[in-house]
C-alpha cells in the first residue's frame, strides 16, 4: 500500500462532496500535470490511502482521509469540448490523461499547512517543499503515520 496527498479546491470538490458521493467512490479527474498523471497511471492502486487536502482557499490544509478504489482509466473530460479540462490532442485511441476513483473514509479537523510546517518529523514532506504546486504527491509511510496518529487522532 502507498500513501498520497491529493489536493482539491473545496469550491470545486470538497471533502464534504466526497462524503456525499456514492460508496463506490468519485472520479479524481481534471489533473493536467504529467507527473501527477504518471502517479495515478503507474503507481496508484486500489487500497492506497489518501490525505484529502483543500487547496487554493483561505485556509489550506488536510481535511480528511480517503482511499483509492479503482485502477487508472481514461479521464473522460479530456474528450469533451465543453469541459474546461478538454484536450484537443487527446484521442480515445491514445488518451493523455487518466482518472482514478477515490472513496471517502472520514472527515477530520482541518490540519492547516502552517501546523504541518511546525513538525520536524514532516520536514521532508513533498507538500512542504518550496515551490511545490503538484496536485498529487506521494507521502512517506512515516509521515502518514505521524499525521494520522499524532496530528489527526
């Protein structure tokens, strides 16, 4: 099992939206960064755990826990000219972008970015690196354990 941090703007899709989604999960679509795409396509698997992170909002932070509940499949928004995620270069034969389904586990207290920065145990966390803008990053098992057992207990 691997661990991930996945960012979503709460005005677009929040932890509460995920909680209301069907138990089979909700598609994590619209990611248009090749490294994040490669994580979903090549490394994410059913059962992987997710820190659900609210970004681009007044107080960014971890808002809940989720799990990956599907393998990667073509992101259908890349084919829809009406979608803001449309990609004219993508074809059904050679899709460029993928989705995975993510299922709600639980909502947590909001664990703000500033609080994450206070803990030396998290100093190497990719989220905290200067200039990090990736919407999906891997989380080290020790970081996961520290966050879920010490900060979100």
